[in-house]
C-alpha cells in the first residue's frame, strides 16, 4: 500500500508531502492527463487550495517518469539543439546530456530518498549551516561530477568554488534526446519565491534555474547601485570583456552545491546573489547559463512572451511544458507585448538618431530604417489633418503594411529582410556602435510588431489598429500620440502554443473561462474549475447588498456616482458593516476616481471621523513602491489589533493582484460596484469594435459586450480571492450593488462564491446574519 504522500494518478506515482484534498487530486490528474496527451489545460483552483504544490508535484512526477521511460528505451541518435540542451563545462566542452541527469530519478535504494517535509526542512537548514561537515553523498557527488566541474578531494567550504580541472572530460560517444523541460512562469519574482518554497516541500529535486533581471541579480559594486543596470552592464562588458564577475560565471554554474544533493539544491534568487557576492561571480549570466541545462526553469512569464527578452535569454520552448501560473491577466499581457504606444516626436527623434549614425550602422539595417522613414513621413503628413484635442484617426494594420510596400517590404520577402535586420543588430553589438537605448527599444518593438503582421501570410495583419490622437496638456497643443495596438492576444501567444509540447494556464481566478479559449487561439482540451478546500457553509459568508437601510437601491454607475445621497449612503453602509467585522477589511472600488471622490465627501461630512473610531483607515496609493509598501505594512500591523483596520483599494490595482491577506488581515472583502473597463479609454472601445467585427465571420469569438463583461468579473473574482487563503481560514465576501443579484451576473462569480452568495434586499437582515457568522468563530 502506498504511503499517504504517494499516490498513483494516471499511471504516474506522484509524491505529495501531505494527505491530498479532492481539489488537489483533481488538479494533479488534469495536469498529468494534459502532459501525457501533449494537450493543453485551463485550470482554476481557488487561492489557498494548494494549487502551486499540486502543479509542481504532478508535472515533476510526470517528468521523472518520462526520464525513466527514455532511459529504458533504445538510445536515439538525435542532433542536440545547441542553445537548449548542451551542458557546458568551464572550457565549453560539450558533455552528454545523459551524463547530466543529476538526481532527477529517485529509486528505492537511493541514498537520497526524499524525506518527509518536516525532516527535509530541518536537514536542509543543517546542510546550509554545516556544508563542510555534511557533504553530499558519494553517490550523488559521483553522478554530479559527470555533469559539472569536480571539486578537489576535500569538501569545499560553503559558498566557495571547487577548482576547475585542467583536463576536459572526454567527448560524448552517443547523443540522447534531452528530457522535457518545464518552464514554470508567474507574474512576479515574489511569486516565484513562493513557488520555490513550495518546491522545497516536495521530494523532487530537479536541476533548476531562475531567470531574472539585473535589477534582482546584479552584484557588481558599482553597477548594482545604478538605475539603468542593463545598459551600464552592456557598456562595461564592451569596454572590459575580462570583467571578473563575468569571468567567474562558469565556476558558479558548475558549483556542485547548486545541484541535487547539494546544500543549495533548491535555491532562490537571494541564494545565487549571496554566492555571487562571496565569489565575485555574476548571478545574472550564471542563471541564464544554468537554465540551458535545467530540467525546471522558473521565470516571469514576460520572459516567454516578450521576443526581446526571449532572444536575449536564448530560450527555446521546443518539446517543453509551459505552466503559466497566476495567469488571470495573460490576455492583457499578450496584447501589450504586441502593441506600441509612442508619439510622433519620439519617432522623429529615433529617425534623427539613426541619421547621425548613417556611416556607422550596417547596410543590412536598411529595411528597418526605411520602414521608419516611410512611417514617420506618413505620420507627419497625417497629423496635419487632425484637429481638436479628442479627435482621433485610426487605420487597420493591413493598410499600414500597404504603405511599407515602398520599402519594399511584403509577405514574400519578409523572411529574408528579417534575417538581414537581425544580423545588423548583431553587428552593431559586436562593433560597439552606440545606438541610444530608447531608439533601440522603439526600433526593435516596431520591427517585432511588423513581424507579427507579416506572419503566416499576414494572418494577423487585420488584428492591429494604428491610432493617432492629438493630445493637449494645460490647454496648449501638444504632441500627437501614436498607438499600434494588437487586439488579438493569439498573435503573440502563438509562439508559445506552437513551440511547446503542452501549455497549462492556471490561476485562482480564471473564471469566466470563455475569453481564454476565444482570445488566446488555443484549444484547451482539459478545463477544471476546482472546489475550495474550506467548508463553505461554515467558513464563508457571501452576500449581495442590493439596498441600503432606507431601502434605496444600490446601482453604482457613472450616472449616479456624483450623487451626495449615494456617497453618504455608501459611507453609512460600510461603517455599519465594519462595526461587526473583526480585524482587517479590504474594500475595493471600481476606480481611483470614484474612491477618491467618495472619501473626499466623507472627509467633508465627518463620516471619515466616525469610521476611524471603528477601524484604522488606510488607502492604496498611486505613488512609488516605497510609499505603497509602507501603507501595506501599517495596515497589516493594525489589522491584527482588536480595533482592526480597513484598507480602501481599487480593482485591478496593486492590492487586488496576487497579494496574500490571510487570516486577520482580511476577515472581509467588500466590493463596491462592478469594475467595468473604462469606455472612455480608446483601447477599450477599439477592442469592443474589433471583437464585434470578428464575430460576424466567426461565431466562436466573443462579442464586444461579452468581452467587456468578462473583464469586469475577472477583476471582481481576483479581488475576492485576496481573503480565505488556507483550509482553516474564514471570512466574508460582500458585494454592494443590486446588479450582482441577477442570475447572469451571479453565474460569472467564481464557483466557491456563487454557490453560497445570498441577496439581501433588507440591509438590517444582512447585518444580523453577518454578526451571527462571526460570533460562532
């Protein structure tokens, strides 16, 4: 009989550090099915339900099984893609990837059989404190030495490198296909750190790497203190190729303690930074090089979606599994990656910068330079036809491509011209030609957008719009804004979906699912909306407050937001609710404008003073990270007190995106109104028009109104997910707007909320039930 932490799922023995809940088993089963069938999955599991742990255990168990199956199969002579699977020693000799399978497969007689989580955590701390006294086992060391530089016979001190051998290892006799790599991506580096902590709880110890920016990795004594670390680093390496930090990259990459069995076998960014500082080695380039031999790579998902970052990091997704975690806004990211917002003045400046370098830049950059010249000339002519501060003109992407035929640039010769431009940038870098950074960024983004327009015989050309608007500042005529906007996320997401073996999109709040299927252009054969781990009847109070205590209906729309009657009523409702909610309360508004307008009214009427007697009051700021973090820290501290605190925030703001407000920090989440996207935003109105046009020829596409509604409720579900973060947590979700009571709106809420939500036309009754809920806790 398998122990509690082992379970057969889809023919794969999965190690799980705890007794798995039903929702965790469902998640793991869907992941394994998708990977076995090389299909895609769209998986929602509420925050606090062990989603990350389930994803890691299922995918790594499948990977381990895949490795074992390949080892048992006859050796296949397969050419190895250089950038993705070659293991590099310190002298750049290529090593057989089969020799580098360091500790991925765990067998019954293994000296390093995975420990229960509580034993592993304790042993890991001891190993980090006593690396000299607790070296890795001989067997693990022996296997590792085949893939990296062997240390001397004496165990190296913690944080120091073994000597590099003078004799390189023998060349490989046979080549094997590289094992499937897993890219685990999420929105931020802080979320990656959480995922690494979850990995530490498991029995799996794959070769790993974490891709990150110089902002997080740079340890150079001078550059690390500068604002523009990227350009300064590039300039330093061009002027000083023998930089000591760059020179020691191979030693850090081959440091045995970073591999399975070592004291840093599951490391975080801070660990690599600490090693880099102690040993004068660059963690940034080390992490990149480690990623080429890793079985598991963590990175923000822009690293796979943004072509510039993807190319500079030398990322190949061939035969890889890609997991997008916290991917509720993946559509927005894909559209932004394929869009450009600039001004005519900026484009003219870029053109002047190139003209100054005319004698230096290679002729192979001509297609890009000519494209910019023709585009700028057209824009300069067009701007004279625009009048009025809010007047805009727009054209399709296909129309703009027609203008560029003068280059000549078209779908027939694009591939050839693209190679010329790529070669030109390589020459510019190699020759140290100084093209201003802002100019380079603009030109590369413009060329990437053109590449998407020309792709697959101009398949995506009409998914773009070029919008020019005359803008004003302080009543004076200003510059002309230029937007080249992509309205089809599939244009940029297609690289991932075409290259990867399987794509798994997951989050605590993906529902409603329709837009993902429609917008990303991917067939998600496996879809899951998992249940919550909590007892919903006992641990969740979910209510729609449709009327105030005077029986006035709440319908929080732009038409009545300026009404003092509404603003005063809302303040009294929130005050009454806070009186009966212990500890911390999060209150989300649809926009900063409404939040600031309402709070200003409360300050004038004295209602803010009454609220401060009940709760300590905090506001989400629009200012810099330091001020934001200070507010957040103060709120967290005050929410633990008997008086508690309330934090006013905005849907789609920083507070609603990915922050953890467990236990006392969020005993209730209040949602004021429905956060529909701003129709005044030209991008929103253009997107709705675009979807309506596409739906005429493709009924599977969401209409503009359908897309508009789904965006609002995904923001609602994301804000709701800030509370109830684990199986023993509890809290209230209160929706203040009568529109939530309609069936079509209720059905757009996450499953764990919509099955329990109750509408209260009588405000007094809602307060009574709220009191009862918290009294029995």
